[in-house]
């Protein structure tokens, strides 16, 4: 798969979150403008006996302090149906460093999907190193709509049931201000893969046979170049990110096939008016297979970036191919003057390359069709210090798709 690691708090797969525990003992508080309010202020006003949650600095912590966040979650997404989740987030800060985070989750969905994840971003003093991991174990039945852009959600749908182990670990070294070089290892193991259409079990999808049944493995070394000058990745108020990641999967490392992939990603956050805090956010996410044939489930696809956020308005896995290009623009604005409630409008567009099979060989195709989506949403301020919002969005895809998505933190 093709990933970027620079968001401290991962996406919840459709969530309405209740903040149960938030502790930071002995911290000197940095007050925010009194006009700013979050859901804790509302709860404090409504229930006089409820202790106000402590405030923090703009990144949620100060040096030497810790934060613990227990988040029970109920919600809905297109690919999971109803979701029940328990998440435990821990955060701390070393001398002169960004905030380190460790996030563990357990999820069970109405479609009998079972998901366990542990992700972390551990900053060393003065940001000299950052150790990043993404570990997952999943039982994850879902639908596949085939390869390419000329598919639909009514015919040719294949139900795939599988189990999945992901072990990703990368070490980033700072080489200049906000510049980092990373080396790591990534392993994707899918087993007990069973693919069925409406009539029978199948061994190929869109005439692609790699990793459609039984088991598949991708195992590779990763090299990354990253520039990130955002002060708060949960809800950036400015700055930009540029990320390039090369992965080489080799059979001698345990991969089914030899193949190489490249991820290119950019994000930028602009203020159209210097008199307004409103933000125009732009995102480009592009994943390419440079050569070889990845297993089917490791091909780039809608909603299979690290946080599952590409393609609002489309179900996860709606479009899949060897190469994937994606762009999104979102305008973020306030609704209430106290910043408790905000809103967004967004548009995105995506495309994957078509595939052809000639004489048993998979031929790489071209980008032939682009499918856009539009939508809007609300933002509820859960923590005014860390600027953590509950994001509730609804999108409309121009192929007839539509759907609700919910996140803890901004989509990008």
C-alpha cells in the first residue's frame, strides 16, 4: 500500500466521539481567547457539577506533560455500516520536540469487520528523529468493483473476504529545518482471501489474478523525503507538506512478486483573506506502480490512503488500478462567532489507469476518465486548544455515488 505518516491522530472510520478522559497533571495553562468555545465549555455550562477540561497550548501539550484521551465511538460509514470503536490516545512531548502520539483502536462493524490498530509518531528531543509505525490486524470483508474507471456498483461486483496483517515502521532523520529523510520497512499480508460474485467463487477480477484468492504478501524497503512545516497536523492553520516515498518489494524479503511503487503527496493551507481565519486547503495524493504486478488488495484505490480519507462521496475501494491520481480542495469557515461550530465545502476528483491483459500478460494502461465529487459538512469543536474538530461530511460522486463520512480531526 501507499502511505504517508504525518498526522498524529488517525481517522476514525465514521465516528461520534465522547471524550471520556483528558489528563495533564501539573501543567501551566496557556489560555486561549475567551470567545473561543468547545464542547467541554458547553457541557460545563449545561452541567454545573462537571469539571472543566484543562486547556493546553496550540499543540495540546507543553514540554514534560502528558495527555490521555479515551474515546468510545459509534458511527457509520459506507464500507462498514454501523461501527462501534474504542480508541486510546496517549500524547507527550520531549524537550524541543513536536508532540509524540500513540493511538490504539479496536473496532467492530455491522458487516462483521474486526479491526485492531496501533499507530505512533515518537519524536526525539529537538526533532532530531521521528519513529513512526502503523500496525494493523483486520478481518475485513468488503466489496470490489473491479479495476479501472469504467465500473459500476450494480454489476460485476465481487465480494472479497480476507484477513490482513500490516507491519509498517519508518525512522525519519531531520536533515534541515522541517526537512526529513526516512528509511523503513513495510509488510502487507492478506490470507484466507475468498472472492465471490453473484454466482460463484472467482480467481480473477477484471482479468487480474494476483492476490485475488488464497493469500498474498508484499514486503519491501521504503525510502522517504518529507518537508512539513505545519504547526498542528490535526487542524493546520497554515503551512504545507510535501512527501515522496519510494517502496521496493522483493521476493527475497517475502514478497509474492517484485514490484516498485512511488507515492507523491502535497498539502497546502491558504488564507484567501488576511482579515478572516477561513482557510482554503488543497491536497494532491498520487500513487504509482513503477513496474511489476502488486497483489490486487495492495493496488492503489479510493479510500486506501493511510487514514482512509481520499474520495469523500465514494465507498472505499470504488476505483482501483495500478496508478492513482487524486486532488481535493476544501474551504473551511466559521459558522458561530465563538468557533464552536464551523463548516466546509469541498470538491475532489480521482482517476486510475486502465488495465489490459494480452496473451496472459498485464499491460499498463492510461488515464482515460476522471470522476469528481462535491459536498459539504459541519465541524464541531471538541478541543479548542488542540483545535480538534468532529468532522461530519456528506459527498456526492458524479457516478451516482454518495455517502456520509465522519472524522476526528480534519480530513487533511
